[in-house]
């Protein structure tokens, strides 16, 4: 092992030692997302068909005049993609804290990344 490798290893050790729980969680989510071949949310662009993977932060039923909508914020450690399920009040398994992979076309709504009616796979609860 070279001196440079040892220095980098020590630097990385101290960074992890002093990192907040939130930073460590974000790193873990990014690592898991890469493992399953998902696109990092920060690299998603309008019109692109992507697979994103992460943890649901919030799930909210939004009553609209014509169409009920269930919205879930998926965080992959780098950014958030909002999953919008049109015509749904609830979906079994779509709940805060749940890990999932979603696939669909990225849209932009109110300057936020959105996937409407995504295909999704729930991860087994940990």
C-alpha cells in the first residue's frame, strides 16, 4: 500500500467518523442505488426514461377536484423524485420509510422532478 493510499484511507476514516447520521444515510442510499443500476436523481433530466431507487420520505393523498392523487417523495441520497399516482387514494406498501425502485419518464412540475404513474418494485422491509 502506498503512502497516498494510506493517507486517503485515513482521511476517509475521519470523514466517516465525523459525518452526521444524515450524511451517512445519504451515502448508504447512493451506494444501494448504484448497486441496483439506478440513475442518480441528480442526473435525471426532463423526458428521460429512468429507474430510480431509494427510500420514500413522505407520502400524501392530495384530493383534487376531478382526480384523487397519491404523491410520494423518493430520496436516493442525492436528490428527490416525486412519484405521482393519479386516481389513487392509497397503495398498499407505499408508505414513508419504504425502499423501492421506480421506473418512468421524468417530468418537471414546479421545478421538481416527477414521475407520473411509475412502474415500481417494493424492497423487502429491513
